[in-house]
C-alpha cells in the first residue's frame, strides 16, 4: 500500500484531538499536497492521495476544478 494513500487516514483518526490540533494537521496535509503552493489542489495534486482522487468531483463543490482549503476541510469532517 502506498504511503500517499495513507495521507488522509491519520487526519481522520485524530478525531479525538482538539479542534485546534486537528485544524493544524489538516492545514499541514493540505500544504503538503499543494505542490505549487497556490492555495488550491488541482486534480493532479489530489491524485497523490487515492481517496481524494476518487472523490475529487464530489469534494469540488463549486466545480471549478480546484479544491480549496475549505472544500478539503469539509471533506475531512
């Protein structure tokens, strides 16, 4: 199993931590995936994680072809 596939799983498992700690982990994970540091995740960047890639069109609620941090956070909830 690829390490990239497991990027999201630790965040989901951290539900018992404080909201602040979880928010920092979500931000850090988003930043790690955002290879071009433009503040959004392209479908190619989301492709680094199988779960994000498979659900990209559902996560991209405004259908602009990019995942914002807010869309990413909504998905992680």
